[in-house]
C-alpha cells in the first residue's frame, strides 16, 4: 500500500464529490480495493434487528438484495465484537457461514472491521483475497481508520434499491436542545454542504470579487425577510438572532477574508469555504460551551451564502396538508429552515449535530418548539414519516404506534399544565418556602440573548462574556465600539446588576488577528487574566469602555477570570484606579465599579481569605472548577461521561468556598451548568448560595423549584449527600426526594 494518509484522503474525497448515493458508495469500495490490493471489497449497513444489508460490493457477483440476519457469519461476528476480524482461511472459522449465491468460499483471505458511530455499530467493511492471506497490521490499522471516517457518512448515504426495514417505534437518543414534546410529519432539510466544495480557480478575479459583494447584499435581504416572517410568532426575542447574522455579514472581517482568498486565484465557493472554516475553527477550539456553539452559527451562515450563490431560493412550505404539524430534521437545521414553516405548524426540530446553545435551539425555544440535537444516528426516514420529538429527555421516536403516540399526547398535556404553573410565578422572586431568597440571573454574550433573559424574569446578568466582539473582527474593537455594545446590555438591565467578565481569550480562545503560539495544554496556559495583564493597553481600553458605558446606570460589576495569584489581582486593581482617575480627569461622571474574582482555578480557593479586603464578591465558575478538580475535559468524548458537577469532590470544594466567603463577609454566586441542574440547585440552596446564574431558558423551572422547597430541607439533603461517595448515589438521593415532594417534572 502507498502512503496511507494520501490514500485515506483520496477515498474520503471520492465520497464527498460523487453526485449520487449509489455512486458515492460504489466509489468507496472500488477505491479501497485499489488502495490495498484486495480482490473484493464489500460494505454492509446495519438495519433493524441487527440485520446487515449489503449496500455495495466490488469484485464479486452478489445476489440483490442481500440481507444477512442479525449476528450471522463473520460479518455478524465483527458487528457483535466491535473489533477487526483478520483471517487467512475464513472457511475454517467456526462462525463462517456459506451464503447461497455468494461465492465467498473462493476468497479465503478475510478482514472485516466495524463502522462505529458514538459507540454503536452502524456497518461493517469487508475485504477478501483469493489466496490464503492475512492482511498486514498496517493495512488493518488503515482499514480501522478509514472505517471511523466512513461511519460518519454511511448513515447519510441511502443507495437506491437497498431494502432498509422501517420498524415502528424506532427510538433514537440525542441531547436536549429545547424542552417540550412535539408530534409531526418529517420534513428533511437538505442543503448544499459547503464542506464538500473542492478547491477550484476563478477565471476573473475582479468579477468574482464583485459577485461576492452582490451575494452579501442578496443574503442580507433574505435575512430581513425571514426575520419579519418570524417576528409575529416570537416577538422581539428573536430579532437579535437575525441581527447577529447581519452583524457577521456586515463585518469587514468575513468580507475581507473571502475577498483575500479570491485574490489568490480561488473561486468564490472555495474562498467562502476556507474563510468559514477559519472562523468556525476558532470558536470550535474553545472550551466555553457558549462560545463553542457560535461555530454552528458561522457554518449555518456559510451554507446559506453557498446555497444562495447556487441560485437557491427560500425554503418552500411543506407539500401536502399545509395544516399538519411539521418536524424539521437534518444534519443541521438553520434559522432559515425554521422561518419557512408557519409557527403554528412547527412541532419540533431534530439535528444530527448542534447543541442547546446554538441559535437554532435558542430560536426554537423562543417559539416554544422542542428540539433534540446531537442524535446518535440519523435513521432512515422519508418526508412525511411521523416523528415524536421529546426535548425533555433528548429522545426521538420514529413511526410511533398509536399506543405510544397517545401516551406522548398525555405527556404534552401534562407539560402544558406545568408551563402554566411556571407562567403563574413570572415576575415573582425565587424565595424558598421558609423565606430564603436566591437571586436568579442570566448568562449572555450576544445582544440576541438580552430579551429572552428579561422575558424569563432574570434579575440581572450573572456572566456577560465580552469575547465575541473581539473574535468576529479583523482587529481589536476600539473603545467607542465597545462602549456602544456594553451600553446596550447595561441599559437593558437598568437597576439590576450586570457582571461583565474581562476579556477571557488565549489558550483555546484565539484572536484571528493576534499571533499566539500553539500550547500543548491551553487549559493551563496563557489565558484569562494572564493574557490581559500581558496586554495592558488592550485591558485598559476594555475597562474604560465598561465604565463609560455604565455612566448614569451604575450597575456594572467587573469579573476577573482565571485569577490564581495575589499579584494578578493587585496589578488589575492598580490599573482600575488609573482608569477611574483618567476618566474623572476627562470630565466623565463615573463611579468606580465593584470587582470580584471567578473561582475557577482550585488554587484560588485557599487564597480567598487573603483577598477579602481587595474584592467585593466571588463568583464560582462551576464548569472550569469541576474540570480542574476532576482533571476531566467535558468536551472530550472519551471522558465526558465521567464529568458530573455533583461529584463528591466538587460538592465538598464548593462547600468550602461558601464557608470561606461567609467568614470573609463576601457575597458568593455561581454560574455554569450547576446553576440549571435541579439536583445541584437543591444542594447549592442547602449550602447557602445567594445567587445563581444560568441560561435564560432554564430560569423559570429553577425558580419554580426554589419556590417549592425549603432551605432547611435542602440543607438536610446536603448533609446526607456529603456523606456519599458516588455521583449516582447523590443523584438518586436528591431525585427520589424531589419525586416524593411532587417535583418530578424537573428530574425526568
């Protein structure tokens, strides 16, 4: 075999560039046969009951269609064992089964590897040789690597003439995107994929540049039309989402990046793909889940631009009964797809990719539509198939039976009653049954998120991420531009506290216009306050902008990320004094804001006692703190299942933080996933946490939970939980207690 990497790249590209599913799948087996010198290459796809359907074969006459019953033969063994089977004489193996009409007996050399996606076998790749021959370890490793790539695309390839059984009640597991239950008919969202665009040259650079400028205008007009189509359904809460897309379109960063690629001689689609990948990768590399999710918005916009370039029109209404409920399904579902369906007809959204923080999920939530994202596998479905979307549990049920359908309809009625109860406490504070008040604030980072937080009853902003204006530009934003952005947030929450985090870049959050050397371990590297203190002019401008934006409002609180040493805090406080003095000398009527630290680095915990006279408050960054304490990256699929913020070690350390802050007389709040986890919230209430910050979508349910329990009961549960040594025991303890109190809606 030649260069494995080159062969692998060629095979994967052959799939992306083929016109039809049949051609795609056939190109795969032909290319593999040639790459490793095999006489036969076959690709099987898993169907129901673990049956294996032969979807493509090269080098062997096969009966059509060919379906191997679940677990049959060596192919079944590969699927069951989820490991390669490499044999020099297949017929002597006890699992070998002769298939009538399939002359595999003439090919003793057998190597089969499983195609696994998210732990589930979705197919099997088999190569055969005419002689007794066991493929080399290098070739076996190559096939395994190739199989991991094929597993990602096989689920989307549907060759014609292949009978894929369609069982009822097919349950698919994903992640919760937006709450609720919906039942409707599938509408598959098919769009051109910018990722598959090859590198091609342009004939006329100036003409192509002008074509790019015209395309920006066209798509901007499309977004305006789509926004107006939805405003009536979700009100002003979704206007900001479309404004964010317009901001990306109008910003010179994207415009200049694409134009620069065109001027190197690339075609418009090639230039657009490279630019979108560049900005998408910047966000995708971040650990902050909110910022990471912005890569989806950039890719959605890139695909929309590409679709418009190809002459695509707005998504058309679903054919057939225009009054029937619709579930949008696709690898990605864009806000444009949502805008094409009347609000009263949209029953749900299902995405193979994505997260609950994407604008697709945020928009659907504003519309009251359930969403399931990141599903394990996109099953075989057609337009018109019935689908249940359970956004409360992250499950999807394809072709439900009448019994299942009716059960879910009962759940929908129950859910609506629960939402009515939440509406009844809107505007009321989160006070426990024994009179303890806990402030509930929202997390945000985009102007698009302001209205949803206010509508949900947020009492302020517990974490405003300032990074995005810095990351979507081609240079540092100036002081005036930052003042305008910050002023909108502070004004929207006038009379309520807004905790603005200073720029938290470096490490995993790279600025496109600032060269930053790659780091072996960015989580422990040059990020947060370490970065800004090494870039004092940048920090000075940002702090000046924050304070100027708060004139007359005086609701600004400055939050410092990743503080781990006293000298870091002292340097910032000296800088803050300088800024306040400068602004007063310049005639601004300002007040110096309160300053606090985020406890994310474990080293900060023991130093809080030394900082008590330097800071005004403490905010626990539960996501990073949990990761550092557990040495687990929650975004690493290999270890993410071990991550849980109610781990005993995390609970004991947060309890220690609360004890220290009480001793020092410092207010303490918590932001991160713990603040919207019902089990964690009960335990945090028992600790005496005074303020919780979360996404606006979670706020009403957490308020209802707090108003339904007493702090005394929560403290008793905490005392029991701190004696337990496993996450599962802690969760079971609290969930059972909530169930007994009639609060089961939050623990499903």
